[in-house]
């Protein structure tokens, strides 16, 4: 049933309908409302059987999720920013062990300096950890992606991150159709682990692997990620048939067919981008938007197909590779090496990405005046003053 609900609460109720058996978390803004809501559902008995584990750190949260998943339980956690970085070692372990843990990342900047607002620096820093990464454009998609995430994770035996923009989505109250228990049950069968720690049938998970086999282990993980590029769109199609709405998948083109300029982006900024592009198209500018839902594994073929025919590509990024520039841009460039690609860094640390700024930037791009690397709304006077002071 559709209702006005906070994004975090919508995600919590959707996760509860996925019937996790272990939820472990350490609170960190802007993720806290998700696990608070889940803890209440467990305490009230609405989510049962489920054990909610209070832990002393984010590293412990992921460690508990690893232990729970390895013993055959459906496991879930959530984190953000410094918390995600704190569990980095365990993230690689979860992926390397092939454990289908689902985690919400309420995207937030990482320090220093301290900043609690939204950008994609946290999840981007873990892009090569072996986790599948899905990015939500809206709170509806954030809820929908969690149902699909459990299905994808358990079918592939790979962990999945569902990334939703902190505060912009997690704390926004808007209309969301929270899936019913019957719908989720039809989409998500009971968890049947491929490997399980059982005292009655002893086995080793995570043994030492030497140089003679380590490459093959990593290659097999790579193959599972390549398989995900087939599984993710299939699960999205099944979701659309069951729930009567389109959500998830690899990429989501918007007005790309025949467009001379295409803007590539991830997350909630896509809504503002689409509004801006609609205005420009009404004025005769040939422009479209390509939303990337699946960032890992990167859907190179789908991106290449969507960008076919575009004269210029602008990649709008909410994170920065210091000393290099774009992160998503590198993957887009590898997918369409023949395209003219410009990188725009925007919204770092929660700076608003406005229609006015986007309109000015896209007008420059359409006129072939956009630089290869642009920082949207950069305060040049502040930069110059600080350079003089430190010089």
C-alpha cells in the first residue's frame, strides 16, 4: 500500500518482509533510522524469528553478519561513511567467502574534514571489494532494490550493497509503495545456503590459499560478477511482473535515443537531472540522461548500447579520485573509448546540485565548451585565497 513514509522506515519495513534471521548494526548517521526501526520490529515480535545483535563497532557488525551467513542465516546490516571504512577488512572477507549478505549504505562523505552530508565517497572507496553495488534514484527504488538484493545475493552467493543517498533519501518523507509480505514471499524464496558451517557435517570456510590457487579463486569471483550482469536484469524483470512497476536493472536510459549529448549519473541527482533535461529538450537541445543502477559489476555492454550515437558524454560524479578526477568516468571511458567524455564533480559533502547549475553546465557541454574536468559551483575566490595563504 502506498503511503507517505520516511525513506529509512520504508527500507526497514521492506527488509523486514525479506525475513532476515540476523540483523546486526552499529548506529551512524544517516543510517540510524533504518536499524532503529528494525530493532523495534524485532522487539515487538513483528519480525520473527530474528535476532537483533547490538555490536560495539561497524567492524563487529560485518563480522557478526559473516558468522551468521556462514551458519546458514539470512543476514542484514547497514552503515555509512566512516563506518563503511571501518569494516573494510571484513567487507573483503564477506565477498571472498561468497556470503550473500545484504547491506544498506546510506551514502555520506568521508573525512577529514568531518562532514555528515551526502556524497558517494564511501561506497566508491569499496568498489573493488567484491560486493555488488546497486544505487537507488528514489525511496521507492531503494525499497524495491532490497527485495531484489536478497534474491540476487542468494542466487549468486555474493554480498550486495544497496546505496541510497544519505539524508536526501534516508530522511525524506515521500510516497512509497512498501511491498506486502505476500509479494515479497512470491519473489524471495527461503534462503538455502550453498555452504554452511554445521557441527554435524564439519567443513572449513576461508582456509589459507597459496600462490598455486589464489589467482583461480579470484578469477572465479570475477566470473560470478560477470554472471551477475545476466542475473540482475532477469531479477528486475521478475520484480516488474510481480510488483507492476519497473525498478532496478543495470541502467535506465531517459531520452537517450538519438540524443547528441548524454549525461551519466548515479543516485538521487537523477531526478534533478531529468527535470533539467526536460526543459532543455523543450528548447530544442538534443540531450538525454543515463542512470546507472548497477555500478559493480559495471555494465559496460549496456552502457555502450545506451550511449551509441551520442556525440558527447558528460559523467556527473558525487565522488572524487583525488589527483585523477572521475571514478565512474573511468569505467564509462573504458566502455565507449571512442566517445568524447567530460567529467563533472558535483555535490561533494552535500553541496546542493541545483537545476540552475546543471542547466548552465549542460548548455556549455552542448556547445562543446565544457572542460574535460569541471567542479560544479567551485568557489574560485575561496580556492585562490587559500592557495595564496598556504603559498
